[in-house]
């Protein structure tokens, strides 16, 4: 290439650099990039939405079957508008301390109760459904032994349907009470379980000579992961002050926590496997056909690069802990209740939350 | 609405850096075992109801015992809302008190600290967390808790560089620089490495948008400036840039809340825009007024053009002082270039002479042509400080390592200067390569076109500065 051509190319390159838009350290490019990503994501979501099929169709069918068992008064009571206030009307508290809406299971007939459980079976995986059953049963155990009963028990759980059950439009099934708040949102053939509060007290009990531990998977998988960290990773993971309660519990919708803890991008392949096992505990309570894609997305290298794991407490299983896993598609918190006195419980008393930033109650569906 | 632990009053504090303000939300959740005593402490008249006066007094206690510091200076927390449950629900352990407030958070802020000093009579635990706001100009880059959870310090950065969100696999240069400020230097070699990193950071930063590069390009291309001019302009931009960082940083640190960076920075942007606009208009006027007379010399210019190239290079390397008063005598080509054949009163004339005959800057009689005008353009290009450099200085001062911070900024500026000067030199050399004879050639049109570009850039900077200034003023009015 002639020297003059080289000089012209060099010159053109320099002018291109120099004529970049003004603005010292402007972030506009990055913001635009994020915006484009969000737009693309929304667009992809919009085009992917279609009529209910598979799991969402099954939930729709089960919900309509349940509604068919109700009288008009019950139908009016159980259904509500999908407003922000109605969606947020859930809590970990027992009924005496929190006013719920909808129909409570102990007020329903056996047929109606079965119809409610059929909705849950359609929207949850087997493990997810068993977890719900384990939590509600635990509440019955607590009610039978507690010195202070604030109106809770195995059948003190409420069903509510927000929005009109539809094959195409968005609608939500809420099922919750003390230590449980399942929010199952459907739109077309998509579904989300966020936000869902999982609690347990007692976290371990015996039923028909079998030990039941509703949140044992979420506990053991977390200890397995923290045990695998090397000293540097562990130092990064451990939060610098005590956390004893979940931060984004009931009443904290719309918040996105800044990330703290060790970066998953530093994990070895073995540690990533352990992380996947932990995430699976939180993502796969949703029916498998809907959750498998979420779990796969969570483990992509791009998303792992933006995933953190934070910890507070002993790393020896059996001790009370708090942990947090945050990624682009989820926020997970787990807290043993470490106070003293009646119903405190330490490792026998768990509060936890699963959220999807930007997609709680199906906001992005 | 989480009432655990039962034997404590739990305070959940959410700190959110938002656009122009720091949002603080304090949720107080008394556990069932202490809720009765807590509710009675709020219900000061003991009537088992919370009156407006009682809740207002409690809110004021919360506000007064909270503290917000932005870049080391105290900022007032203004309460924006307060929600209290009914007394009975609160006393039973089922209610949450939620109080929200804001404090000013200038866009150039680099660190906030929030402290919760509220101590009801019951055992209390405090959890402070940072949440993210959409569209915020700042995002947390590092979070530290202290005082058993009662205080939280959040380092802030523009969202694009937030390590919390971006979570890069390896720390970037800027993160290393900021991290190095916090850690003691192990050896003189570590200091050298740190300075080298800062220089590299400056070099990379020079390639990001801004820094007067467009103005520098338009001016140098249009005037067919010399290498010496490129060097001079690059250095002026760099020195101004460094000085503005130091001055603005000092103003922020010393004058505290009286100097709001988010007001001062748009002011600088407006001033820089006006300088560029005025200079650009003057250059356009002069180039336009001399354009007609240049036509008369078209043939002479065309014929002499080859000489111009030859002599320009020869001169710069071998005859740096061989110029006459108007630059023609030494080489005997009084009409050697279309842009250089009119030595009287042309705005860019001095540069054209300089192109051929060395540093004629300052020798021209026309406005906007001399070293002063070139310096003014350089100053306008460097007047806006980099947030990164400003952040380094403020953080260094906060850590009582100001000297190290100044050294890092000097290294940063050296890297910035190297790139700007190198680009300017490439531009000067390249501009000569594309020059062609004839009135319709790019070379012939370039002076006027480039002057117009300078005007447009000045206009854009002025309008942008005015808009930002108005926004900052409105924001300041709202948050005070």
C-alpha cells in the first residue's frame, strides 16, 4: 500500500476518534446499550407470548375448575383486581397480625380444598408442591405446640385469584398464610413464581415416623457452596455486618438490592456446579416446563458474571445463617431467625424470599 | 412487615442513590415480645392511640438521630413521608412504621454515609441496605457497614462502572486505582505501578468522548496547524483539565454545600461553550471575508502548492527560525498557498504561517489567530473535569492521602496529554497528505468548513450547558 494511502487511513482513523460526541466520560453509550438490551428483551418477550399451553393451560383449567365449585359469594370473595395493592397483600405473619383477602382453606369444603391444591399441583413441580405442603403442615405442628398462637395453623392458608383467569392475559394466583406466600403469575404460555416467600417453623419435624424438612435443600446446598469457597472467596462472600432477617420481604416490592458478596465469576467449575444445585432449589419449585429455561439462563457465563453470593454466620451446618444470591434474573434471601424467646427458634425457624428483579408478579411477561 | 426477631425492634434502612437525591427509608418493625413497650414509647400520652402529634414527634426523633454525609460533609435529611399503623396493631407486633426522607446528592458525589442513631428503649437491631434506582446518575461501587450495622458507607460511581452490577471478572484499571488509594503502598515500585496505571487510565480516558478532541480536530484541520500547535493545544487542554479537577475538587472539599458540583459543572460547560462559539464565529467571519480575495490568487496558489508541502517539512525539521515577519521572506513564496497568501487580518492566518514557517502564533494581528486564541480554545476544551479524576481527588482527600491523589491525577493527566498530542500530530501530518490544489478541493474548503464545525460545537456546548445549568438550578430549588 502506498505511503500516502497509509497516511490517509491513519488520518481518517484519527478524525473518527476525535469527532466522537462531546461529553467528558459520558455514560450515554452504556445507558443506550442497557436500554437497547431491555428493549430487545421486552420485544422478545412480547413476541414469545402466545396462548396458554402446557403448564399454563393446566393452571388455567384447574383455576376454572376451582371457580366452578364456588357459589357466587365465594367467587366474588376469591377474585380481585390485579392492582399493585392487591398483589402486595401478603405477609409471613399469622392472621391475627395481618389481614388477608380471598378464601381460607378451613372455610372450604373438601372438594373445594382439593380444587385449590390442584391449581398448585399444576403450577408447581413435585418438589415445589411438597414444599408448600411441608410448610403448611409445619404450621400445624407449631400451632399444636406453641405457647402463643396468633391465629395460624395447617389450614389457615388463603387462596386468591387476581385478574381474570385467561389463556392470553396476565393473571395471578396467590396462596399463602403464616410463613408462606406463593404468587403464581401466568400470561399466555409463560409463568413466574416471583415473588414467593418460603418460611418454616419448625424447620424439621416428624410426620408418620418420617422427618420432614421443608427448606432443607435450600439450607444444605448453601452450606455446600460456602464450604467449597477458598479463603479469598470466603472473605469476599462474608458480609461485614450481621443480617438476621430477609431484607426484601413483604412490603418491599419494587426494590432491587445492590449486590454484595463474592462474584460467581471467580468460581471453579465445581463451585459453579454447587451454585447450580443451590439455584435449582429456588427456581425449580416452579413447574419444570417453566423453570428449566430459567435455571439454564441463570447459569450462562454472561449471567454468572453478574451473580454474587453473600453470607453471614458460621459455615458449619447446624448454625444459624443468612445468605443472599443475586443474579440478573433473581434475588434470593435466606435467614434463620436468630432472636431469643418464644417462637424465635434459630435454625428451626426460617424466613426466605425468591424474587425476580423486574419480573415480580410477571411484570416482564 | 416482618415481625422477627420477636424480641427486638428491627430497623430496616434502605439507602437509594437516586437522581440528585439520596433516598432513605427507615422501616421499624417491633417484634411481638417487645412491641407493646415500643408502642407505649410512641404513645406518649398513654391513650392507646397514636395522634398526629405523637407520630410527628417520633418522626422528628428518627430524623434527628439519623445522619447523612455526602463526600464527608453533613447533609440535611428532609422527611418526605411517614406511615404509622394503628396503635393496637403496632403493640401486637404486626405493624411497621415506615418513614422516608431525602438528602441532596450532587451528580459528582463519590461517597455517602448514612447513620441510624435511633435507639428506642427496647433491644434493637439495625440492617442497612443499598437499593438501586432506575435512571440514577450514580450507582454503588462498594459498600461498607459499620457500628454493628448502624452505619453504611457507599462508594458511588457512574452506573456503567458499577462493579456491583457489572461484576467484571477482573477489576478494571479504574477500580485498581481507587482500590490502591485505600490500601497502603507496599513499596516504591508499587507507587510507580500505581502511577503507571493512572497514566494508562488517562490515556484510555482521552479516547472516550469529549476532552475537546472534536474542537481540536476541527481547528487543526481547518488551520492546517503545525506540529508545535498540536503540541501546544494538547498541553493546554491537559493542563486546564488537570487544573479544573484540582480547583473543583478543592472547592467541593473546602466550601462544602455552598458549592454544588452539579451547578458548578454546568456553569463550566456553559462558559466553555460560549468561548468556543465566540471564537468560532470570529474565525468564520474572517475566513469568509478573505475567501473572495483568495479567488484572485487561485492560479498562483495552485502553482505554488507543491512548494508548500516541500517547504513545510523542510522548514519544520531544518529551519525553525527562518521566517520573516509574515513568514514569506525566508522561502520566497509569497503566494504559496491558498490559505496562506493573505497575511493581513485573517483569523486563522497565523496558523497557516506557522504551518509553513514555524511558530507564528501570536504574531498575527487578526482576532482569534494568535496563541491567546489557541489557548482559549484549549482552555475551553479542558474546562470540564473528568468525574474519574475528580473522584480520585475527593477520595484521596477523604482518606488523608491528598498528595498521593494529586500525584495520581498528574499521572492521569500525563497519559491524557500523550494521547491528545499524539492524535493532534497525526492529524497535522495527515491533513497535509490530503491537501490538493484547486479552489474546489477539500483543502480549499476545509478552513471555512472547519470553522463552521467549531461554531456548531460551541453552539451545542452552550445549549447543553444552559440546559444542564437550568436543570441543576431547578433541582437545587427542589431539594432545599
